[in-house]
C-alpha cells in the first residue's frame, strides 16, 4: 500500500458536492479520496500526453531527427511505412 498524506484543501461547495456524487451516485471510485486521485491522475496524464505530442511535433520539424529516423528505417528495410 502506498503512503498516504493528509492534506486540507479549500474547495467550493459545488466541487465538494460533485466529488460526493462521483463517489456515491456514479460510483466512479470507491471513496471521495479515490475520486480526487482519479481526477488528478487523469489530468496529469493529459498534460504529459500534450507535452509528449509537442515533443513529437518538434521532432517532425528537426532535420537531424528525421535523418536519424530515416537511417534507422533504412537499416530495418522499412521504406514503405515510414512517413517522409
């Protein structure tokens, strides 16, 4: 089991009600704490995915990266499926 840390946050009443509903009515998670963890994990994953997408977009414009990837594709005989 992971270590737990007790924290206090000042949330709007609407947010508190929504967390309760997500845990109780919609059974998104087994507890209100788990709903918050789920939400944070999801947002964190989305941010990480955006960052990764930006890095790949940058790589697509990098001539050195493209040359390296073309070389790798050529070494593996993958000329038909690698985008140019």
